[in-house]
C-alpha cells in the first residue's frame, strides 16, 4: 500500500494517489474480494465523483461514499501482484484545528487478517489561524 499526496496549488483541495497490490504466498495467487477504505482528514469531504486516474488492469467494481463524504470505500473482485492505483480528490469544507491523522486501509473482505494500513496528515493549523476575531482565545490576540 502506497500513498502520495499530490501538489494541487490550493489549500482547499487534497489529491491523494493510492496504490495497492496483493503479496501472494504462491505464484499467481489472488486475494478474495478486496476493499480499500480512504478516510479523510477532519474538515475534508469528497464530491460525488472523487475517483480519477485509476489503473485499468483490474478495474474498481464498486464505490461507496460514507459518513457524509468523509470516507470512500472501493471494491475490487480480487487483487494480484499488479499495482491497483487511483487518485481520490477531496475538498476542505471546514477549518479545523487539532486535526487527527487520517488513514487508508486495504483488506481482503473474507480474510481481514490480510490487510495493510497507512496513516497520513495534511497541513496543521492552530486555533489562532482559523478562529474568528470575537471567538479567538486570549493567546491569539496580539
């Protein structure tokens, strides 16, 4: 499982390149149905068509957008050693301080012990950068 944050030139757009493949015990072995779940950092959501630039060797079979657009789940019939890649695009809708790291996980639907997870972070903002004048704590006032 590999993740790459792509430069968009905007603080409001997040593009994440995700690639995953199955590491078999035997040559030419494939996984069962495989899912890739992409969770987004606090304040980011996807629109209705968040996936682009997918590899065509093993196409995505289904996609679900969950939790108000803060998570995307992609379904593959199976995975082999080929790299299965796509780009997910999300947009910052809310300013959030103290963001928690987000993660991407890939797993075999029928054998969840076969899995990989990667954690990633986006820009960190402190409270003073996002508060409105009347709502800022005392330490933000200069």
